[in-house]
C-alpha cells in the first residue's frame, strides 16, 4: 500500500478559514502572515484521526482563490512562501502530509501572461497560452473573469509541470486539480507523467463531477477523482428514506474500485454542508458511517466534524456560508457539536485500524424500504467490517453473514451466530472481525 492508501484528509479553505480579505491586497501592502496559524490546528487534525491537511487555494489570486494570478507566489493575504514551507515542515514533523489545490484550467485576468496578451495581442510571447473567441478569449463556464488556458499548447503544459514540481520540491505530497473535468485527459497524462519522473510518490486527485470517472482516471493518469456520485447518493437516499439509491451507488462504486480509489467525502468547500443538507439530524451518523466504511480515500471538510451549518447559494458571495472564518485555535470551538466530533473520532479510528478498506468492495445483504446492511472484507487476512443502517423512524431488522462480529460503533449488536441485528428507529451499527 502506498502512503495515499492510508490518507484521511482534513480539508481547509484557507482564505475563508483564516478570515482573509475578500479581494487581493494592494501591491504596496505587506503580506498578512496568516498561514502559520494553521499549525495550531494540527493537534485537532490528528485528534480526529486524520493524517493529511488538504489546503484549498493558497496562490496569489484576485478574490476567492480560484482566479489565480501567480502560481509561484503565495497569496499575500495568507503570507509568504516561507510561511507555507514552514507549515509543511511542521506538519511533516507530526506525520501529516499536505495537499495543495492547483487551478490549471483557467486563470484570473490579472495573470501576468494574460495581461501581456491583452496588451500586445498576437505579438505577445504568451499568445498561444489562450484561445481567442470573438472579441475576447475563451473563458470558464461563462465567467468572464476566469480565462481558460489553451491545453493544446506545449508551453502551457511546461508551465503546469514547472508549478507542480516547484511546490513538490518544497515538501507538499500531492495536488487536488481544480476543474479537472474541463481539461482534456491527455493534457493531464502528459503533465503527470513528467512530474512523476521527478516525484514518483506524488498523488494527484482531479475534481470531476459528471461522466465516467474510471475512464477519466485511466486516460488522464491521475490517481483519483472526487466521488460526487456517492456524495449525492448518500444525502439523497437518506432524505428520501430510499436505501435502494445508496445500494445502487455502492454497486457503481465497487466498479470504480476495480480501477482506482476515489476521493470520498460528504462535504467540501463547494457544496452545502452535510448537516444542513440532511433533513433529519439523526441521519448524520449514517452518512459518516458510509464515508468511513466504504472504499476510497476519505476527507473531512473543516467544521463538518462539529456539524456546522452552511448553505451554498448560486450568487456572488454564495460560498461565504460554507467557507466561514474559524477561531484562532481549536479552543475557540467550544463544546457545541462535540458529540459529532467524537463520532468522527470513533469512525476514523475504525478506518485507521482497517486500512485495507481503501480498496474494499461492499456486498449488500439486506435491502428493503428502510434498511441497508453491507459488509466488506479483506481476503488476505480474513478481517471484515459489517454495517447496518435503519433509514426509517420505526424499529427494523437486518442481517449480515454470521461471523465472530465484535461491536465497534452504534447502538445495536449483531448476533454472531445468525448475523441478525435489531435496529432502533434511525439506528445504525458497525461491527468488525479482526
């Protein structure tokens, strides 16, 4: 197993988390050294059971971080390169790896090469970095302030390779590639092959929302992509009390695991928080149980471990509620939501003790209008995990294969002799065989 097979990420959007200004600082203002404060959260990350810090955008940008203006410069609202490298070093000293968020599908209009093209047109040395379209240039999904890069241009590939290598040289362990779905897979294949020659252990996960995930991974050479299909099935099946939807998604998830380990989540910086998405608060434990007991590489979006609320809205500033500023250090969290944090610790602990789950296929045993049970096992050791979920508000029964099940989390106990389990309303259970 590679290091990434053991990764459980704690995901932070730095500009929001650290309370940065909404827009870029004036050029004559000194950097705000906010990044070092993240080191004070490493104890919290580790206490959850996580071992990776997945950072949102940290590079110079115009506003929210996804309108990059310089991939080689830390956004002055967050600090300096020294601040980032020291954070990476402090994380490494605790056994925590750091993932960066790279936006290489598009750039902000203040991006140096684009400024040159806008000024000099076809005479610019960067003319082949962008695609003319009408009286302007191609943009990302209709957003004029996000200018698309030309991924057929070899010099664009050279630039991306240089950026990835630069920060991997400084100790980061991998990259989340923003809007990867909008980039031709062949481009990523060219880039990642070159970067792996120098950094063979680097891990690359692409943001892919729709389409054939396995095919995209195969063609692109990425290690993983975001499993939005499972994310949607988790909250939607719970809200509709429809275990069949989740069972179907798990079947498709199994097929993906034949090719790669997806990046799994129930929350991130782009979606309504899971505690707000679920209509029934009692379903939060079900969602988290699925996240940590099925195959894939899981991540926890900062704040979700305390059941923070936040609804994403499709408007300017519509991400603010899901990207709030955090206290200066974990002591500022208080006690609200502490039971949910403890639930995370329990489930992450199960996951850490059964690292083979990263590529484990699930087998469904009970599937009816309210109950879903499934198991996953490690053929090499005989270890197994069983999960029973009651989506409904009345008591229910489920069954898994008989085995020497040991209760690991939740209320009910699985009968080792029969595999039967009695579930209270909204009940759930995890059991293991070591």
